[in-house]
C-alpha cells in the first residue's frame, strides 16, 4: 500500500520525531495495537512500553513511560510523558524509571494502587526485555 | 566641591558598574534565547493536550460522574496559590509584579472569608510575600540548583497540588506567573489549574468522533492530572523567559544610566580641571604684575 501516515512523537520538553510512516505499533492501555493509514479516529492512553515506527524499510523504536495517543486517518500523534530513542535507553535509565514507578506505588492512594502496580509491572518488563 | 582625584575615582567606579551591567545584559540575552527555545519546544505537546482535553471535557462536563478535577470538590473554601517567581533579583519589576498580583488575590480571598494557602516557587517571591502572608505558607520549591526548568520540576509541583486536592486540603488551585509577550512586555497572570477550565471555543475545531480506549471518562481521569503538570510546566517556562526578558531590559536601562552618569561626571571633571588651570594662571599673572 502506497499510503503513508504522519507520525509525531512529542514529550513535554521537546519534539522527538515527526515523519511519514507506514505503520506505528504502540502499547495501548488495553493491549498493544498497530496504527496504519486510514485508521478510524481513536484515542487511547498508553502503558510504559515500546513504540515501533515502520517507515519503508526503516524501523525506529522509542521507549516511552506512558502518555496517550491520538490516531486519525491521516496520522498518529503520541504525547509521551517521557520518551527516548531505544538506543539511548540504557540499563541505568530504565532502572531509574522502574525505581520511580516503585516509589510511586509506595505512595499511591488505595484507588490508584492497582494502576501504579500495573505500571511497575510494565516498567519491569521494559527493563528486562529492552535494557541495552 | 569634590577634588579632581575624587571625580576621577567616581568615573572609574561608574565605568566598572557599566561593564558589569552590560555583561549581565548580554548573559540575559543569551539565556532568554534558550528559554524561548524551550518554551517553543514545549508548545506542541501543550497545544495537543489542550485540544484533546477540551474535546473530552466538553462531553463530560455535564455528566454526574465527571472527575473531581474537572467539576471541583463542590466548595471553594480553601484556595492554594502557587506563586512562581525567580530565584534572583536584578530583573526590574518582574518578581514584584507577580508578588503583587498574588497578594491582591490573596487579600481579596481573605476578605471574603476564605482560607488561603500559599506554595512559593522561587525564593524572591517568598521573600516579598513573607511580610504580610507568612502565616499562609504551606511549602516552598527551590529551583536555584537547576540550570533550566525540567518537566520533572513541574511534575513535582503538580503532584503536590494534586495530592493535596485529593486529600481535600484545598478546593481551588491557582498558579501565578508572568506571561512572556516580548522583552519589554511581560504580563503577570493568574491561571486556575483545579478545577480545570477550558476555553469554550477550544473544542470547536476538533469535533471528530473518536473511539476511546478505555472509555472517555477513564481517559479524562488519566489526562487531567497530566494536564495540570503540563500547565505548570508551561507556566514555569513562560516565567523563565519573562525573567530573562525583564532582566535584559532592566540591565539595558542600567547600562544607559551609567553611560549618562559618566558623561555628566566627565563634564564636571573637565570643568574643575579648567577652573584649576585658570586660577593658577591668574595667580601667576597677578604675581608678575605685582613686581
């Protein structure tokens, strides 16, 4: 398919990526999903995880710590809390994310406990599977 | 009448003051550019966030199960004022104008019999408010060690506000900062963070029918705290740019004043030098005539 979609990845501090992509895989709150051109308008929160952007033969990966994604037929925008290219996701950094998630869990109120625990889980997976 | 030597010393000292203010002006100009760049870089995120939230909030505002961050805690008895100022002075009326706006606001709330709590960010504002409102201080955030404003700072401040709100420590949260328009124009602004307010017309443009996952309200509940952090972050960045802008124009003025003073002192110096020569000449001539 010749169709392309506009992909933007922004964090509060800077714009990390803005490119034409064929598909974007992202860690949705209720399961991983892939956004392709002409996707129905969709809004989802994101878990900590890996974003894979496929553009032609190039694949770029980013580690994000949560946020949300806005998908429209024309493209996808990810507003990440914190994001970094996978190459920069060192063991130390991922470990710091994990520690922070754990600290948040300690302090979490009862209603937020479940969500915080899930975050710790996700960060743990991120740490184990993707630390370089 | 000061002696020639005194005048010369004074000229020298004003000259070195001018050098310092000139240097500070240039440093402020460089920092301003950096501050503006980071404010620029943060804009896409904040705008997107607001657009999405505006859309969501418009739908949820009337629903009885809307998140508390949106509809408020049902009372407005206790107000938290976050007063963001600079860590340093020598920037004209920058700190004073923010503090003044916050003080006016606090006093009008107190006059209405509300409870006021104040969280200060930056020590200059704290110093200025200490005299009249020290009893209302609940905390202070020190940013003096930080080279530049990071999202983590804003996140911490937002966290304090959100936790307090969740525990019912306050009902309304407002942040005071200075909005950056230009180097010579910064506007002290009060922005209400909790309950969240959205521009009524913000949702008109993006009235797409989204599918939501999880449902709208869950997303809204997830996004609102983030939006608070984003707003604090934007405020801190604006504040940073304003501070440097204010410092730049204050130092520019100081440099110009020093220049004027040097001119004036130089004229005075030359004049008294001439007077001294004239009187010496008169002495010599009248001495010669007396012979």
